[in-house]
C-alpha cells in the first residue's frame, strides 16, 4: 500500500514544504514529485535498519532492500 498522492500534495501545500519525510509504505526511496518537491520514505524497521542521513547538502537513504547504485537513495540540494 502506498500513500494517497492528493493528500501528500495537500499537506505539502498547506505547510509550504518541498520535502516530506515519513515512515514506511513498503516503498523506501526518495520519490521525485516534480516541481522540486520530494517525498522521502523510510523502509520498515522490523528486520533490517532503514535510515536517512542529512548533512546540510544532501539526503541519503540507507536501506538494504534498495539495490546498490539506485538513484532513489540520494538527493542533493541545489
């Protein structure tokens, strides 16, 4: 199951944010929503860790279920 995209758009517009970070929907990734908006989704935490590191310049998603080298794991801020 994934999130309701209209609700994501509504919440992001209401709070005027470009990044939404939330817990698992079984689709861990950094999802490009267009218009320089992103949804960052952590994986579940039952058997393996899933976490984000933000160093002030980029978000990095670490989740062992995402194939190595996937473009869905790093978001550099402009």
